[in-house]
């Protein structure tokens, strides 16, 4: 396994962008409260970010970004559930 450092940095960058993007997407999804157009726009932007990552770096970075975004959205969901149980 002899990867160039630039690819390792790209994978770390994709992870960071995915974590922030997933957190933001869940925040916007929960705030939209059933507005279909808002949710579709978020999905289109998400596919654009993943597509741009695929075009710039490759498939593995896109997969890493998608997994990080899903993980961050899940943790955001769990955090909100915890806050609702504790304070409401």
C-alpha cells in the first residue's frame, strides 16, 4: 500500500466535509418540517457535493464523504433525541 500523501489528505478532507455536511443536512431536514421542495434541494446539493468529490478525487473519497455525512446525521439525530428526552 504505497499511496501518495495527497490522496490521504483528500480522504481526510472528504471525511471533514462529510461530517459538517451531514450535520448541516440533518439540521435543515428537521427545520423544513415536511416542505418537500426544501428537502429536494438539500438532496440535489448533496448529490452535487458527492459528484464533485468523485470528479476531483475519485470514488473512494465520495464513499468516505457519504459515510461521514450519514454518520454525522445519525449522531445529530441521536443528540436531538437525547435533548428532547432530557429537557422536554
